[in-house]
């Protein structure tokens, strides 16, 4: 459950092909949690492997707001 995620936890993040070259679940580690509202937060995840963005280049740090797109592992 995203509400239980803390810095250092392992997580799986769903990335869509709208913004990324490949759609799917990717493993990573929670680096930071920034509150967004009383019920939601931005979760900053460092991915285990590089994921190429559609704009070119690659990144390993993503932020996730949608709780359906992040799972604690």
C-alpha cells in the first residue's frame, strides 16, 4: 500500500508508454516522499535499470503520484 511506503523501501512502479519507450512495471527504491495532500504523496523512486524517456536520453529517478502505479515489494 503506498501509504505505508517509506524511504529505503523497495517498490515496483508502472510506467506508461505515453511518456516512456516501454510500458510495464519496473523495480526501484524509494528515495523521498513528498506530501501532496492529506491523503496523497509524491513518491520519488530510483529505478534499478535505466528507462528511456520518449524525449530521448534515460533517467533512473521518477516521481509517482497515482497510488495504482506503485506497489511495495
